[in-house]
């Protein structure tokens, strides 16, 4: 029997935001993959376990995905991850790779997905609610109206390039650069908000840019928003 890999988006934090499809696919899989050494300790696992209690009984494998920007280290890790998964698919296994938010948005799953497919194996993407969509709902504000544009900015790589873009700018992956990103936006007189740990324990909501503290964690979204009607 041919194996299959699913990249399953588990949403940003609250298990209630997992889709029915994500829950069904996880239930039907016999192997659960999550990025990190200890799959059961990952954020994605903990979210999924909140909606699929039987997850704890399933076989789990941690997939090493280093947090680095070094292209050689990343290439090597992605190649090894894909090889490991292809071996399991060759045994006919149904594997779910859990990923935070939606697999199509800055997800490490995407590297594996492409490699597994180009090796001729089956791989499918199961949508999840992206963190910036849930963060917008948590703040109680829309992201774009009428003809406004929406830009996703990986802020630890390029936040200054975003200056002058019209519409709404969603700053993701700001990490340690969060205070710098906030200050750049404030210096340009932009308006916006931020959400840290959306739907997770310790969620914090900041309704204006000047409320954002220096110690924002990796799980944060900063939004600079053009005024609506
Ligand atoms: C590697 S990206 C993954 C994005 C994810 N695939 C998605 O659809 O949201 C990680 C970034 O997503 C954002 N993020 C993910 N979960 C979040 C949450 N619960 N609250 C706030 N930001 C979150 C942060 O900007 C974080 O740096």
C-alpha cells in the first residue's frame, strides 16, 4: 500500500480553531510528525492533543528543523527530514506532520512537502487558520477593506523594506527584532496593534503600537493598518 504524508495546519493555539478535516486526518494517521526533538512537547502537538485526545497513543517522530538562517544547514536538515519521512511512506504509512497555523504560511512543512513530492510520494496540505487571521479576530478588527492591499512581512528579515507599502502590513516572525519593528512603525507615524501568543496560555493583546512592550515573544503578530471607513 502506498503511504501518504499530510501537512496538517493545527491553527494558532486554541484547539477549537482546528478544522474538522485536520481532526479527521490526524485520527486516521498512524504516524505523527512534529518539528523538534520531542514531538510531544511541541506547541503544534499540544494544540492538536486538545482536539484529538487519542493523539497520545500514536507513534510520534520528531523532525529536526534547526532555527537558523544558514542556507547550508537548512538544506541539509530539510534533505534529512524528507529522507526520514520517505522511508516511512515506503512502508505504506499514513503520516501527519503537525504545523502551527496554516501549512502554506512560512511553514517548515513546505520544504518537506516539496521534497517528498519530487521523490514521487503522495503529500497533501490540510489548511489551518493562520495566526494573523486569528489575531485580527482576537483584537476585534478587520485586516483589509474595499480595495486595500494586504502584505505579509517576515519582519526579522525585512521590515524597513515594508515602509511605504499601502494598505495593511502584517509583521510575522519579528522575534527578537519586535521592539525595533515597533519603533520603526511608530517613527513613521503608523497605527496598528499586536497580539502575542494568540489563543495560547499567556495571550496578550495590544490595541495600539505604543502599548507593545520590549519583551514580545516569538509567537507575536504586529499589524500596521491603513485607516478604514
Ligand atoms: C514560522 S511562522 C509560522 C506561521 C504559521 N504557519 C501561521 O499560519 O500562522 C511563525 C510566526 O507565526 C506567528 N505566530 C504563530 N502562531 C502565533 C500565535 N499563536 N500568536 C501570535 N503569532 C503567532 C509569529 O509571527 C511567529 O513568529
